[in-house]
C-alpha cells in the first residue's frame, strides 16, 4: 500500500517591531504578503507583551493557520548571546520599567514557537537587505534618527553581534561648544551623537519639535554636520556599500544633500571610490521599505529562527 503523506502546511511568520513608544505586530511572509497587523502602545512590559501574544493567538484562532515562528526586532540595549543567562532580555534601557524584561521568554511561553531576536535596527537592516535598498549589498548599515539614534549592520549576510551589538548612536562626535553650547541629552553620555542629534535633543536645543522647524533653520545644518561625522566613521571602519538613514528626524528639509556633502568633505579625498567621487547619492539613502523596515526585518528574524533551531521548513 502506498504511503499517504499529509500536505505540508505553508510557513507563516509573526513579526514584532518592539519600539519604545509602540509595538507593531504583523503576520505574513514578506512585503507582498502581510495578512494582519496591529499597533500596541508600549506601556508596562506585562501588558504590552500580553497584548502582542493575544494578537497572534487571535489571528491563529480566526484563520486556523498556526505560526511557524516569531521574530522580534527590539529596542534595547538587549542581550543577544544565546549562551548568556539573560539572552532575549532588554538590559540597560533608560525606558522606565523595561530594564531586565525577558522578551523572548514571554513570546516563547505565550506562543510555543521558535523566536528570532535582535535589535530593532539590526532587524531593520535585515529587512532592507532582504527586500529593500540593501538587496545584494554587503556590508550594509541601517541608521535610525528619531526618539533615539541607533544603527545596525549586516556583514557577510548576518547582523553584527559581538561583545554586545552595535551602538552607533552613542559614539562621540566632535562638539564645538562655541557653535553649539547645548550640553547634550543622553542620560549616559551627555553629548554623544544621540545626545546631540536625536529628536529630543533637537527639541530641547531649539525649544520646538524637529517637525515644526522650517527649511533654512540652523537646526538642519547642525544636524547634518553631526550625522555626517558618523557617516564618515562608518565609511572608514565598516566600508558599507550603502547606508540607510531612517526615522522621523530624517524627514527634515534638505538633510540628505547636506549630509552627503559634509561626509565627502570629511573624507577629504582619502577614500578613492566612484560612489564617493559621485557625491554619495547611491551610498547614503532613505529606506526602500519606508516605515516597514523593522517589522519586515522581524519576519526575516522569524524565518532565520526556524533554520537556527533545526526545524524543517515546509
């Protein structure tokens, strides 16, 4: 008698873009297949994670389609070493109540599926490499400039992990206190890049939110100069083929041309590459996936978790 095989259940993934102000949860397999999505305000860890789990359970109950895995691209800092006792936890975040939160444990316990886990910016970088402006480009960097400043890098096809993970927003940049007497807003470092160039730093320095400042306001030239310092450092250290700049601050008028021009000035002719000589228009760019980079990257993390746990993909 011939063996009858049950039909394979198609893979479907859950993604969580876990941010400091909201969690965006989605179900699907990629940018052209998002089957459900929800935004959950980031309140307490228990309430927020419970609501995320409930969203995925409700989708499974409604559709009869079980999740294959879930990925979480999470604000941090976070512990990414699977051998560490605190793997999957948020660590020294300044967000009240969230330090020590076990994100991976809550999702595993609530959903019973493999969980992929990384920083929000590493997740966004993965999303762009998989489906956006990073396809076929390696090394690749994603930087977000908004409530904070954070960066993720993909090298040899994988997000960069090490002692911890990249914290590009907390590098020191030259701070001319005559030109800019603002002391900085970072609770850890004062005038690191985040302390000088994040949305809250702009608002405190100028007394108004970034989105209300008009074109030609001196805030934008100063912002471009700080971000260009990091761009030059990244070109000289990681030599990425492309750097994406996302986040709410990057909607500021004229920022991209000013950042490219200042970065080229800082490189001072040392880096001999056609893309630099052409003005960096193809190197320093906005995200191809818009605001979806992080949640789509979370789907890519879920897919990677299946392979990492040795499961047979359908």
